[in-house]
C-alpha cells in the first residue's frame, strides 16, 4: 500500500513528515511547482527520509511549460531515477505529456477527502494507491490510518518500491 500526498502551493508538510518518521513509513509527495519554489531545500531531506517525490506541475497543469523545470529539479537534485505525474482519473493529455518526458502517470485507487479514516476502512485493498490532501483532518487521522493499514497485514511503501513489487 502506498500513501500519496497532494502538496499544493501553501501546504505545510512538517506534521505529516513527523508522523511518517515516527511510524517509520515512507510515502510519496506530489509537489506543486509553487510549493517547490518556496521549499526547494526540503527536496533532498524528503528523499533522504525514504520518500518519493512526484511532479504536480503548477496546479496540476501538465501543459504548463514549467512542468519540465520541476521534472528536472526532481531528477537532478532529488537524484530520482523515475519521476511521476498524478491524475485522479485517466487523462490522456496528462499521460501524453508525462510519457514524452519518460515519466509514469499515477492514477490512485483511492482519493480520500473529508473523512479519510472512514473512507480508508471502506476501500482498502492490497496494492492500494491512497491519495491524500495535506489537511488538519489528515494530520489528525494519519497515525490511525497507518495503524489500520498495518493491522490488516499490509506493508506501507513509497511509490518507487511499490511499483517495483
């Protein structure tokens, strides 16, 4: 099972990082270009903690020419062999742009929003790619979500490890 965090422009991820470190869980952070501009110094520490970084482009607009800039930063500074794009449903335009730059487009199996723990309990399956926003609700429920996933016998991995398996 993999946790995919959607990181928008003004999101603060420190509480999420703290919980993940405490629980020894690696996840994937899909980061917006505006967020990356303001927090580029966090890219290497995130990867050093075992997390994978995905490209959210600018406001999930993969046609924006800055997509290439973000992709380059992730691949060079982050030293990730593979880069990932995000789509909540199969969007051919996103797939085409990402494929052009040899990036994989990830479509989560679960997009959790208002009641993440309750939604998770209803939908969790082996191999789930669980998309989560950065929010107070997720911060509060994340420890219980991790505990629930592990209690079901599933291992939590970042996207790179998940796809290798």
